[in-house]
């Protein structure tokens, strides 16, 4: 029960993950793919300090792909599937659930889909159904694959929520954990740790923000930020570190640089009781709540099973300058299909692209990957139109153009420091500070950019 395409079937350009990189790739592909191809986005659907903003974080995907035409016109060919990926093979993606009726035409060739649909209607699948049959109902054929599943954070900063309702509930529970803790230890002083520390301190220890809290407001908090390096954000200019340190101290955060904490196992974290952790130098830090901001881990387990020799020592996916996955170190690479060698891309935080892990870099990579996929599709179409004895063309792929490290870090609810290129032609970044940002972080701009209406954030 394979999921191969018939020659006339619409071909699938599958995008795994719909955050910054994946959603932008899907948007660009939906605009440019010929009728012979369609975008299939697979995403699991996934503000943890200030109350009242959690719903703004979860943006509906309806605006990423073009809206379907009204009846009686055929339905839109591009598809968003809300599911997790269980496995990747040379021919298909295996999902963690059965394809729905309106999703089944992306599963494989038309004869296979018709047979599968008949089986689904004639028999209820359950835990006793043979695995081969169950897999066939969950298979999504792919012709091009963009892997954009990003990274995961350590607990308690990660969630298994699959719906907006559950995601909002998770963020609200995080807000309550922070509100009820009198002392908070933040391990890790990257951008996330800095923003957590400054947000919490500004909200709970700054009287001018009392209106944002419930009445009566909780007691002031002791906040300790421990960072293993001697300076913050060492990829950036010294002025960035100096402004971060100045602002944290202004907010009353106790900053410990050049030290590591001996972290307990995640399952030993019990919020609400006072605990003590030792620093490497022997000092002790008391806390009720521990927030681990010690870095992300790449979401590359699927590639560890599919093409294990494409991962670097940290688990990031090695890529070529064209953003195609680098299969040169794969055992028996010469035996891989041309599709696997040419048509698999990795973008965003999960890719070892030689740039910082940030939304803007993933966004840019989406553009280059899309351009190369379009080049391959157009070249293949040109070659198919030629006589057998005519020479075939090779796609002229573009290489990803790296940009200097850039960042904007909030330092409390309204303050920030940034190091950015002042314009598209600039070669040198400029450090700036600001103190007039909105508490909600310009969420309306992001919603509108995703084609969503911010007037009702409950959707």
C-alpha cells in the first residue's frame, strides 16, 4: 500500500513546521507554484509573564495560504494539515493521525487514494488494525520537502498543547507560577533569560506597572539571573552587553556572570517550595521557581531516523549553501534517490546555516529555498518537454546570502536594546535603545502580516 504518485497527479511540496521560516516558505510557494504542484503544510499548532495577552500569541494560519474559492469552483489545492510527523521516508511523510476526508488526495496517487477512501468508509480503524493498514491512512506523499521544525526549549518553557485553548491555558498557568513565586532563579542569560528576568522584574517590582496586576498585587520578587559567560550576548557589540546589564541592575535583578548552576532533573522541579542550588564556586542561591533558559535543542529526531549522517554533533541538520540537506556524509549516498539528494531542504533554527537562530534569518532562508525549488520545478518541466535525444538542462540554484548577526531584546515591558542594520545597503550594524515599546509587543503587526484579523484574538 505505497503512497507513490501517478504521472498526472498533483505533486506535493511539503513544508514541515509553520513558524517564521515554514510559514513564509508556504506563503511564497502558494504564490508561485504552477498548477502541477501544491503546498502541503504540516504543523502541530502550538506570554507567559504579563496576564491578559496569551490569546494574542496564537495566530490562526488561515491567512498563510490563499483562501479557497467559493462554490461551485474546485477547492483550493493548497492544504494545511494539523498533525505531528511520526516518520519520514524516501516516498512519504507518516503522520500521527489518519488523514481526514478533505486531506486524502494529498496521500498518493489517485487509484491509491480511492482504494484508501473505500477502506476507511468500510471499516473502522482501531488499535487492533494491522500496522501496515494504519500507516497507509496516515501517509502523505512528498516530491519536495522543506524541514522547518525549529528547536525545543527545556521544561517548564515548552508545552505539548495542540490547540489554541490548551496553549492559552498553558501560558496562563505559567503566569500563575510566576505570580505565586516570591523568589525566581533564571538559569541562562541568553536573550530568553534576559527577557524573562527583565519582564518579571518590571511587572512585579516596578510600582508604575501595578495597574497591569491583579488587586491586590503580589509581593515583590527576588529575581536571580545566572549566566555562564562573562558578558551577555557576546556575538554583539559591547554596548549591547552594557545596556542589558545596566537595565537589569536598574530593575533590581541580581546578576551572576561567569558561573553555572548545578541544575536538578526537570522532574524534580517543584514550584512553591523553597529550594537551594549551588553555583560552581560554592555559593548557594535560594529560589521557589526555576526557569531553565539554557538553550534550545534542535527538533531533528525525524532526521536522525531518516538521514542520520546529515546531523552535526549538536543535532542540527547540515545543509549545502543552497539550503539543500547535505547528504555527502550519508552512508551509501550514491544509492540515494535523486529526489532525496536534490529535493530536501532544511531552514530556520533546525538548520546548521552558519547564522544566528532568529526569526529574520529563517524568514530569509525561506526565500532562497523557495527560489531554488521553483528553479528545479521549471527546469524539470523544460526537460520533460524536450525530445529524448536533446540535452537536458541543470537547475541553476542560488546560494543563501548570510547577513551579520542582528537582534532586538526587550529589557522590561517597554524598554529594549537592538543591534540592527540601519538599511538594506548598510554593512555595519548600529546599536540603539528604546523606551516606548507597547506591552503587547506590536502583536497586531504580526497578526496582519500572517493574514489574520487582530480585532478578535479569540479565534
